[in-house]
């Protein structure tokens, strides 16, 4: 089985359980395809995500999906009846049209990648999209429901029942959430199963029998700064500990909308020297903080809208790090923390009880060690990822066709063995008026081009030719993803900068940094598409192409526009690294592999001619012989295979 994962947004710092599950499945031999409708909200990534073999594939911008919607309506693929039914039944807030656009895109993507089944975390937007995806493509789906997703975020129990009915099975992360789901969806009760989130213990060093005890006990808490995490109660409890004359420090890791309110609360209670808000940290930094702490505390409550924690991953992370836990008797928390054995549980919102529990552990170091060792043992016995993922695998293997092998993906790989990447710095681009025409000319000549847009020009107006071409374009994800990739590959990024510093003729720093970032994101895509040759459609894109040449050993060609964005001397040096290209300025040409470009324009009348060609579909600027010559050159260059 080739398994797809579909997220509304991925990765999310607080959702390490998703990472752990997918990594475990990959270790057990599952081949995954990961799709995300939206990019992450921060460029900070947990280090362990780099261990995923599967790449994360993001949906293109909504502007492009709306163009695809037009085509789907023309082709009869638009699920009009499903959209109308959902809008009538659930109202405009469910955004049925948007769900359909996203589902159409991923239905095509998952089919091309040979995906047999899609799994979704959270019974809300992603699950709703998966239901549309099943209707459109026939690809089955399953859901892991957590708590807040179906209790609050989805906002409609009728829709929840429809999602559960359409799913092959529903996994609930605790007995508590399983029972709630069965009550709300009685007709689907038989397909709702408890599947705990698990912990990869290889990321946690085994507990030391002689754990050092800090002279001043350290309390740590982790979570988004939102109401149901109960940080205000933790801060108030810290004030009570100070009144009792106890020495301690408290660090809160995480960010969110309540940061300002919590900072003010800390200031008013004169706790600035005791309680510190550290903001978001990487997983490596979080684990270091856990290792150096004495007590983990999470004062979870139910907020005014009814949202609450159900099974906080940070609690089992703290237990895996052999730390005693102080938390509340809320939802599924007692399923992880055993009161009086691995920690202490108090009523939600009871500041005095919370302070009393913390006080006891501050004053009894041996009890902290006892609870911490018992916590680690409980994780090893019940919540190790290799153990918790088994019920999910069993459910997947019970599905019809679970043992059949998918052949579509392997076939598509062999067909793309000599693919040619067309790097498009920005699209639409008025300086490339015949790009769409060029790509159309290559199709009947069977040139295997993968057109990649590095940045969408969202202000541009789309011509008919552009709308026709848009669904076939690959779009890089937004700047958050690009910056995250750059940060995650610090050593490689530094090497690229150092290599540029050694060059006697350098690309301008702003252009280089932008294009080098594009290149790092493109590495996996080009490998996936089996690209052997990269064509830069402009001088800016050539900067990116030459970085890829160094990293992937691909051949490179370029089209140099009439008014290049880079200095002439740099272009001359850069062209010496190309196997050929198309040039407006004959003086750049070195041999017959560099041909005079008949599709670029210097004067206004020529540019206008290009636009007329673009709109009419009749090429008034370059004839059949020119395009045939260009196609033959591209095919020749693409046969020089990279040594990956």
C-alpha cells in the first residue's frame, strides 16, 4: 500500500505526534506521500523532520486552484452537487468550494503518485477535504481525531457524522475521545478505535540512576499560549510558591495570542526573576530544557468556548525524559499520568491545589526522582511509538486492496528519467511574453518539460493562454517553507555563500540569496521528477540553475533576456558553465549550442508582436524550424544523466 497523508497545515511545532507516527511507518517499510493544503506559519522546524524520506507537497496558491476550478467545470469534474448539498446543509462557513478546489488538486496529485489510501490527522478541515477527495477520485481515507478538532473546531456534529460515515475507520487518540466520538456518531461506533499517540524513545536518553538535582528546582511548562493551556493558573501558583518562601524557577516554552497578557500577569505579581516566557523553540532545544528541568507542569483547563487539551504530547515527552508531571484531571490526561505514581493530578483551575502539588515536589527531591523513573517506565511499557502504531497498521491492513502493489508511481518515474526542468523566476512575467507559447510548442515534440515557478506574481492578470498553462505548472511553496529549508540546511547554505565569496565575479548578494534559497527547496523536487537538465528562462533563474548544477550535477542551459537583470561580466562567466542556450545578444554566443533567440524583444513593436502571438495562438515571431531546433537541443542535453 502506498499511503498518503493529508494535512490542512504541515508542519506544526506542537504536532510532533504526526512526525513520530510517519517516521515510524517509514521505518516499518511504508512508502508515504505527504500533502499539505497550507504552508506552516513559522520557519522554525523540529530537527527530526529532516529524517522523513517523503517530501512535503504543498497545494499551489488559491489563485491557481481557481483557474483549475474553471477547467474542472468545463470538463465536468467539478463536484457541483456535493458542494451545493454541503452549503445548504452546513452553511457558508464550511467553505465547500474551497474544500473542492483543494480536493481536486490532491486527487490528481495522489493519483499520479499511486496513492491507494489517505490518512488525515484532525477531524476538521483536512478531514472534510479528504471526504471531497474520496468523492472526486475514489481514493479512500481514514481519520485520527484528537479532541478540540471535533469538539469545537469543526463546529457541526452532523458534518462530523458524515465524515465518520465516509471514512474507512476513525482513530481516536484516547479512550476519552473514542467514547465521546462514539456518543456523537453512534452509527459509526464500530469503526471508531482508540490509537494512542506514541513517543520515539531514541530521541530521549535513558534515565540516569544518579540524576543530578538542581540546587534551585526548575519547573518547565510547554504549550501554545492559549486559554485552555492554563498558564495563568500556573503563574498564579508560582506566586503562591513565592509566598511560601520556596526557591524555584519556572520556564514556559511556546508562543501564542496570550503572550502579552501573561507577560503583564508575571510583571504584576513581581515574578519576572522567577517565571520566564521563552517563546517557541526547536525540538532539540525543548528536549534540552526537559533534561535540565526537575518538574514538568501543565495546568490544562477548559476554556470559555469549551476547548481543552485531551492528550497533550508534551506530557508524554516529559515522562519519556523521566520527569515527574504535575497536571490536571482533565479529558485523557489521567490515561498518561498516574496520580501518586508518575506525578500528581489536581482539579482544573484550582490554583491552590496546583501550588500544593508543585510545593510537594519542590520540597521532596527523592519523590521527584521516584516519579520520574516511574514515568519513563510507563512510556516504555505503554506509549513507545513502535507499540502505539501497531493498531493503526492493523486497521490499514484490514482495508480492501491493502496488500496490492501500486504500479503507477514507478512507471511515472521511469518515464521522467530524462526530464527537463524549466526554471521560471516569476510568473506571469511581462518580460517573457511567449513563455506559454514556448511550452505549448514543446508538447507535440514530446519534450519532457517540468515547468517550475519560483514565485507567483499575484498582481498579474491572466490571459487565456496563461489559464490554460497554469494547471501544468509546479509552484514552489511560500517564503516560510523556503526559509525553513534554508535554516535546516545551515552547513550547505554556508558553503554556498562561501563558494560565492571565492568567485572573482559574483552575482549580486540579494539575487544570489533569493535564488540559492529556491535551489535548496528544488533539490528534492528535481530528484523526484528525475530531472537531468535544467533550463533557466532568465538571467535571474540562471543563478538558481548554477547552484543546482553544483548540488545535483545536472546540465544547465539558459535563455538570456534582452535586458538582463545581472551584470554582463557575470553572465559571460555563467554561460561558460552552460551546455548551450538562447541569446538575444550575439556577442554572448560561443558556439552552435547557443542560438539567437527569436522570442525575446527589445523594442515596443516587437514586444507587441509577441503579445499578439500569445493571444492569437499564431506564432508571428519564430517558425517551426526554430522550435524544432530548440526541442532537439533540449533533448540532447537531457540525455546526459546526473550522477546522484
